[in-house]
C-alpha cells in the first residue's frame, strides 16, 4: 500500500486507513467522499497522479459537487481555482461546450476597483487599514483595487458600506 499515490497524499495513516481512504475515493456516494477528495485535491498538484487514483471521467462527474462543498468549507482556495481550470480543460478535451463568462470581469472589475480605491483614499484609509476593517488581507484589497480579483456581492456590499459608497456606476 505504501507505493499507492494515496499514501503520498494521506500521510500518517496506517495501511488499513489508507485502504479505506482509497475505497472511499472510488465511491462518490459515500458520505466521507467529498471531504477526502478535498484533502486529496488540496495536497495534489499533479493531475496525472490524481487520475491514477480516479479516472478523468469520474473527476468530470464529481467536480461540480466537490467544488461547491469545498467552497463552503474554504471560501478562498487557490487549489480549488486551479482544479477548476483542470476541470475546464478536461471538458474542452472531451468536446463539451462550457459557458464562458462575458466581458464583465475584464470591463467592470477595474471600474469597481478604482471606485473602491478612490473612496478609500478619500476616507484616509490605507489598504492595510481597510483590510483590517473588512476582515480581509491587504493583498486582497490591492487586487480588488487593480481589478484583478473577482469580488463577491457580499464583499462588495460590505466594502461599499465601510466606504460610504451609495451607488455604483458600471457604465
């Protein structure tokens, strides 16, 4: 069992637990499946190794549900975003058409970012100060202001409240 890719990503487990984990990863109907899959995906950065544990087809089928569960467990995850990209590439390879987002992010996020930056400066706040009030990290504020971070409505609403922004002009 120690040669299995499962061993590499689930360290510290005895042979019985590794065998159980491997069987859980092969059956998406089990209640422990999503949590074990998230653990695996957050530790594995090699699709080839993942696909030696589960098939690409199985990944395509389970990813949407795992992604939603993962988002509930961890609001921001670079690994989740990375695996989303892998998922989209697999769909493309399989010839499945996916809905691409419009130009909203490329056109609107910089406008929203500039509005937030201007309001922050008017209030005399630093990025670090705004981050502290908003319960965020300074680099996230920086990325929002430069328009490179996808902002949730909840975050946007909160930032607008803190910065006394009453309206947002997206034209």
